[in-house]
């Protein structure tokens, strides 16, 4: 019973965080990202630089492709599968916006915004947030404008 109570409290607290103010998204970058005409969507990890995929992938540097098998729960059924899966990404010049889901005890949705210039070997993380799922880049722009994303978790 105690575990159930902890799980319910955790789930409720995560849901309440979904409506927190976006506090760490730099204004200049936010303005650039809101111009959706600059971005095109990508629906495969092969459309992203490996260093961007590695930022999202975590320990094993990989993301499952949309619709592919992955470890969606905290019960690892296949250790060779990633624990995160790409939903979509958008590319606009030096900017990369990646929307992915993460498995575990609480299924969650994430946004990573990174900047990778031609001269840099490593991308710079501009912003990370939770919230979603978001259907596409337009839904991301709307959610960032209306405060439906949260960036209070580091």
C-alpha cells in the first residue's frame, strides 16, 4: 500500500509540474524557434547528427525510431533496446529540437533544444523541458507560448 501511495503522489506531482512557467528558455532562442518557417521536421534519428542523438539517448547514446520497440517501462524486457524513443525532431539552421519519450516507472515526454555550428564538435544545449506528447513542431511552438511545458527539472 505504501508503494502505491508513493506512486500516486509522484504521478500527481509530475502532472502538476506540466503547467509550471517556462523559466530558463533564453528569449532570443525562443524567438528564433517560434518562427516555424525556418524549421523542417525529421522523423528518423538518421536525419540528426549523431552528437544530437547522443544528447537525448543518455547512457547508451541511442534513441529508438518512432514506432519501433524500446524499453517503455522500468521492467527491462530487452537490454539491447533503448529506454528512450524519438517522437519527432525539427531542424532549422544550427538549431535542433528533439521531442522524445522516456520509459521507466513514469512514462514521460521531453524536449531538447540544442545548437550545433559547423565549427563545433559538440552541440550546446540551449534548453530542456518536459511536457507532451506534442504532435508536431507547430504543437511545440504553441505549447512553449502557452506555458504547457516545464523546465523546472534539471
